[in-house]
C-alpha cells in the first residue's frame, strides 16, 4: 500500500480527479481516499514515482508518507481543483 498526503485535495471533485488519474496509470489499482485527513492510499503494481507523477499532472501536490522514501511534488501547476 502506497500512501500519499495531498494537502491541496479539498472536495469530492478532487477525489474524482485523483482517482481517475491513478486509474489511468493502473486500471486495476485500489484507490482509497480520506478527504478529512488528505490521505490517498493506493494498492497498485505501478511505481510510486509513476503514481505520484499522475497526481501531479492532475494538478495536485502529493507527498509520499509510506512505501518508499518521501518524494515531494514539484511546485503546483495551474489547474487542479476548482475550489482553490
């Protein structure tokens, strides 16, 4: 299980966007998201960096909290959630 902390995830739209981004990388992934704690847990055969990059490209700033050494996302690009 890979866990990301995604502080800029704020609403249901964010959950849907991140889930779709992960499933585009691995359609068999099990994605569990806890919005109040800003936690995204993914069970996947894909590499952590690949999943992190998909979330970044969706407009968010994931930080790995388990699974492998922490990888901070680059500065957030324009886009992401409509709420912030």
